[in-house]
C-alpha cells in the first residue's frame, strides 16, 4: 500500500511539473508573438510629436502607420494563425513606417511570388527577420523576395552592402524559430544575403520533422 501511495504521489508531482513546463513554454511563445521592438514604437511616437508643429502631414502619416501596426498586433495576432498575405501587409507597413522615422537613408523592395492568400502561418513570424535587418545601420537598401513553392516559403533578403550577419546578430531570429518551428526551417547567412526557408503542410506549419 505504501509503495502504491508513493507511486501515486510521485506521478502527481510529475504531472504538475509537466503542466508548469507547458505553461512556461506557452508563455514564452506568446512573448515571441509580440516581437516589434518597444524602442521602435517609442521612436515613432517621438518622431510624430517632433514633426507635428512643422510637418503635420508627415506626423499624421506616422501616426496612421503606427495605428495600423498596433491594430494588427492587438487584434489579428490574437488568433493562432493568420493569412500570409496579412503578414506581408504588416511587414510593408512596418518598413514604410521605418522609412518615415529613420535618421538615415533607407529604402526597400518586396517582391511576392506564388500563392499567399490561402496560406496560414503563426502571427508575427517573419517580422523578427525584417527587424533584425533594418536595425543594422550598415544596411541602407533591402531587397526582399518571398516565393511559395512546393509547400516551402522561400524568403530571400539581399542588401547592397556586403554585410554578414553572424550568430549573435541572428540570435533573436533563431530563438523564435527554434521555439516555434525548430524542425521545419533553415536559415542561411552570407555576405550581402540572408535566406530563410519554412516548410509547410496542409494544416500550416508542422512541428514535426519534414
């Protein structure tokens, strides 16, 4: 009887530990969904405030762009999955806002190939890649191309400068993808180029090995 009771108690403790681990992992994933830097958002507000007396139209545009970003994060990202097309629109808004508030010259291009209007992905999955790139002061022009082909999303980012992103630069990107989709992505960094590939299945991104 003592052995049975001891086993029951031990089993309950194990279940409690597993529950706590799952809750912690879920909490970490939820944190990763909100990856737009608070510093970036704060800078946008400061820039809009500074421009309001002298360039009210630009100030208003900044606030409108900021409002669209926050609306997406607050409402659309409450869902477990969003359409890739919505994520692309969010990235475009982010880069447009970055152009308006940046203290240096920056421009970008974004080319989309293949079907994107029916594919579901985790919210804010790709913004961590874009944000990592624009935060590098050495990059002044970013050329991006997304192509959905053979159930794989190819996200290629090229920049004129022969800048190389090392493991430290890409720590946030790897941390996010390792926690969310560790078995279905590949990330390659070369001088002047960053390539991300994400494998999809019929039900969206799989957590299992491809």
